């Protein structure tokens, strides 16, 4: 049990870390960049998702790449900033940024699927876990050519690699992140089970990974 006096001084920082993480994560870079580039509301294009995969459907690859970098960066920045107040604050900021991206208050709690932000959080909270997740994504994507499945596998194994490299607290964060991503990919999971999920490079229209 934490010391009551110590906890009294600590909990405001932890709450602030979670709230700051949420606010950072809720910045809809895909939506903002698409509007600035003249494409209008990205939610009315393709799958309607605000992530880099759907931004790519505009045909603007640099814009999609910038969305990917910024969505990853906001998760990493939230963790690194909060880490100045300790590992507990970093974990809460990482969880907050994921909630902000997937359920942003500005967009009626309907945000992105969280893969890029998740990878940014993992790289910042424990770089070996993040690198393994990225490598797993690339390996599955190269072998099977399913973007959604690559994300599901990469984040599904992250709690186990986190337990090994970073301990139970980070493993719990990774489990929370994986759960969020799985929930946001429910439609992709149904299509994968039916054999209807489009592969990377396919011209068939489907919901983005």
C-alpha cells in the first residue's frame, strides 16, 4: 500500500499526466491535415477513419506519412513528457493518449483505430517492446499482406514482450492498448474471419486498418 501522505502529493501529478495524455492523443492530425491540404473532411472519404491509412486514400502519400508520424509522435511525446514525473505517470499518459486518439471528445468520441499512436507509446515506454512490435507488424504484413492482421498480431504479443523486457506495469499498459485496438478493429476482425478483408495493395474498398 502506498504511504497516504506520499500519495496525497503524488495523485495530482498522475491525474495531470492522464489528462494531458488524453488531450495530446485527441488531436486529430489526419482530419486537420486533410482539411489544410484542401481535401475536406477525411471522415467523408474512404473508410471515414481519421488515421494515416485513410488519409492515403486521398492519393497524397506525403500527407499520409506526416499523419503517421504525428499520430505516433503524440503518443511518444505524452509518455516522454510524463516520464519526468516517474514511470507511473508515463504509463497513465500512454493510456490517456490511446483513449484520446480512439475516443476524442472533439469528434463525439469516435476517433481512429490507434495503431500508430500505440506504436509511438510502446517505443517511448520501452524501446525494445516498440521495436519488436514494429518488426512483427512488418513481418506479418510482408508474409500475409493484411494491414489489420499485422497490427492485431503486433499489439497482441506486446504484453508478453513487455513483461519480459519492462515488467508487469508496462505489460498491463500493453494489454490495455491491445484491448483498445482490438475493439476498434472489430469490423476488420469479422472480415478476416470471413476471408473478406482486403490485402495491402488491393483496390477493394474496405475499412482501414
